[in-house]
C-alpha cells in the first residue's frame, strides 16, 4: 500500500486530520499484487558465468519461441532475438514443491519489468502463445491453489485470488502447456 501526505498544497489551508498526517490510499491503477521478474543480478550472473545455479552450462540460441524473457517479461522475436536457456527455481529455498525448470532470458542485458502492478500486457494479450495457470503457495511454500486462466482477465483473477484466499501468500504464473515458470506474483 502506498501513502501520501494528508496535506494538499494545491488546496489552501488543507492540512488533513492533523498537520503532517500520512493517510493510506490506492490509486485507480493500483492492485493488491506486484509482479516479480527474475532479478537483473541473477540474469547478469548467468550471462557472466554461463552456468546456472546447479552447475549446468547454459544454452545460448536464437529464439525458437516467444518465451518470454523472465527479466523483461517481454516476448522474444522468433528467429531474431538471442536468448539463454537455463535451469531455475523461483523458490527461496528447498521444499516439497520447490521445483526447478527451464527458463529463458535475453542474451543481452535488458531492463527488468517495470509496470509491476499489472500483469505484463504482451503476455496477457497473447493467450495462444502464453496459456497461463496460476499456482498459489502458502507461507511455508506449500501449494494451496491452482487456477487455469483461460479467457479470464489475468489481472482481475490475481486480485480475486488474493482477496478470496487468505492462505495464498504468493503466486507463480506458469505456462499451462509447458509448465515453465514465467514470474512470481506477490501479495501487497
């Protein structure tokens, strides 16, 4: 949740409930979640060492599919973009559900996804290339929820899941066909 001062300098004499008070608010575009891509630091380590966290050599190739890049969360341009394939676990540590799988990042450094209060529009819009499933985990990392997105609006579905399922601490968006991890979605 974001905070703004109760004082509005545009309105003469507006001091809110008390001088300097801070009141919580959500803007119309805010949601109850944030998108967490693979970090720039993790991507840079993969690019520099050419090894994943499991000691596997990474594979650098011209994109054969749309991806997306797990840092920028933008689709690859098939036949043009160079990407790195490596094994990745989006979990903070070991656990019964802490699976590892293949993911792609751009071979060249890219900016991490910035519009973190909504699901990546290019992925959301291409339901054919990116059929989505949302998997919810509790604070212990146990899987407690799964939902195919289908034709639903993924942003609204994420908000609904977090509103109606207090056990869901965070979600993973995955490709429903390939089962590969796309991004983490944290409750805010």
